[in-house]
């Protein structure tokens, strides 16, 4: 079957003025017989287009995502929020609904802190996790008696763990998934972070992940105390997507089940599908899922990395509403579908 350069260009997503420009180039560009024979002109046109637009229709994708953020039911019913999609080189599309949130407004990201801490641990140990570290990051260590409210006014990582039985080990839960911040808090103390207050914790995380990341902590809780603007968290996600942080290659590794009749999990948050859990992040691989890696926070901050590790995204808001994370997840998933359609 013969494919013309015009059909090939359209298949690649080239249209409008760009298609006219390509037509002129096809008609006017000289080529030696050897080059023309080796690489058909339609292939040359597609290659040139792909280099100029590696996301295959960036303007179309931007428009589709912006429309979804404004009109999709999952996003429309959520109130004000900021959203962003990017790759390893920078932000590709962003916007906000209402004026409450912006790229530079610091927010408490709650459990979105977990992915940052996992990246810190993986980077610090050079990607070589011990069995105990792996158990902690998969929430199978048995340290699941942690109540973040008990940490109120605790000034260090260790003091938070010592409050009201937060550091107790439930031996019968070892080896079984149990969603709780105690796994990370105990792991932090074994890594020598126990004496750090929230400022020292932020400085240590930046030391390992990069001084260019403007990450802070509202409390010395490694699994839920991070405070960051969408721009700062987006910069962290870009370092993961670009491969500058070792956790890039470990996303989705060592997955454990979190719910279901054949799963030995102790406790899991309410989720729309039975996802797996990896190193302090979810793998959205349930029925109808797209396999993205995510770390939703209780108050609605929802970051993700696409299954192919090429793009990232986030929904940013901070609300005290029941299951705010579920609403943000639904909106974020709608944005991903719009981006990939």
C-alpha cells in the first residue's frame, strides 16, 4: 500500500499551516537520488515534524487538557485547583480554576510526601535497598501504629515517633501491606534522621535530592509533613522523569497487593480500583487503569508520573473535605485521558 507524504504527515498529527509548510518543503526541497532512495520523503517529513514536536500535536494536547480541566464532570465539581503536565525538560501545559491556587503557592501535600521520601531513600543508598528498607517503603514492616495527630508539637522526627505508641511494632502485620505513616517514620530514624526538626529534615532532603528543589516541611513527619508549591513539586517530578533520580528505574518495582480476597493486606485507603503499591507510591493498574504511578495526598494534592515515565502531572489543592484525594484523582485521570487521546 502506497502512503503519500501528505497522508503520512496527517497521521503524525501535522495540520493547518504546518501542513502547508510541509507541502512547500516537499515540492521545493532538492534531494540527491541516493538520499531519496534511502529515505522516502514522507519519512523525512515525519522525522522533521517529530523532532519539532516530540509530543505529536502539543497544541492539540494542550487544548484537550484545558478543556477537560474546565468541562469534565470530575474536575468541574471539584472547585478551585491548579493543574500541570510536563516532561523532563519543563512544563508543557498548566492552568487553574478559580484564583485560590497557583504554581507558586505553597501547600501541605500530605501523603504526596511519601514519593519524595522514597526518592530520598533510594538516592541515599545508591539504589541498593536493604530488605528492611524495602519492607518499609512497601508498608510491610509492621510499624503501622502511627497516628499523625499524636505528633502535634513534636519537634523532631524521633519525638514524633515516640508519641503515644507511634513507634510500636505489630509483629503479626510484618510482611503484609498496611497503609500507615509509621513505616516511613521508623525508617527515617534508622537512617539517622531522628534528631532533625522540620528545617533540618528539609535541608537533608534537599542535600540528597538536589539544592535546586524548594521543598520544606510543615512538621517532621516524613510521610505526610511536606510543604511545597506545585512548581517545587513539579521540579521534583521532572528530575524523576528525566532520570536524574534513581527512583525513575524503580517506579512500579516490587509491587504488592493492597486489597482483594486473595490479598493478605491489613488495611488500605478507599480506592476506586484494587491497585498495587510500590516504593511509597501507587501503581494505577486496576481494571480500566492506565498504569500511572501516583502519590495522592489526603487534602487533594495528586501528583503522578505516566506509565511510560515520559510525562508527569499534578492536581494541586488543599481542602479539608472527606475523600478530597478521590476527587483529585478522578480529575487527574481525566486530564491524562485528554492528554493521551
